[in-house]
């Protein structure tokens, strides 16, 4: 099962930092896999996917499909500060399945972003 093309966006002051998730996965392949309690995933209580607007019903359905398809065999990726960089659909699936924890890898120093201040529509996504 191949992953769809994704990017991680983080707003820092007036800049939008963007990491290519394929690049993050490649950089973390040799990292030690650990386990984290789902209650320690802060993003579960934040407007993670829709910080600037209320989602349409179709947007929610689209995310539900991605949650159902999420592969829990891949660890989620956390930045050095413990924020989620990849894996929210897996976190949601684990939560829905009643799991208490999930596997993760974590950077000790955050990698440089792949892009800065690029509009999401200008990034390359698989068709």
C-alpha cells in the first residue's frame, strides 16, 4: 500500500514552513520506534485539519475515508518539541479502535523545511 503525497504545514510567526512527508519518512527510517499514549497527542484537542474554516460535510467524509484506510504499522512522526508532523489519520484510527497508545518516531532536532511560504496549490501532489 503506497502513501498518498502529503505535506506537513506549520505556521511560525508570518511564515508557513512546509515539509514533504516522504522526506520525513525517509529521514526517520532508522529512528528508534517508541510508544506514546494517545492522551499525550495534543493535536487531538486542536483544530488540526481546519484551523481557519469550518469543514464541509464532504471534507469530513473525505477524512473519515482516510482514517479508515490508515495503516497503523507505520509509526507517526513527531518534531523535536513533540508536535505531530505526520500521522493524524493513524492517531484518529487508533483512538476510534479504543487503543491507548501508538508507535512513533521523533526528531531530536527538527529538519529544515522543504519549502517556505509556498501556497499548497503550488505543491506537487500525485493524481
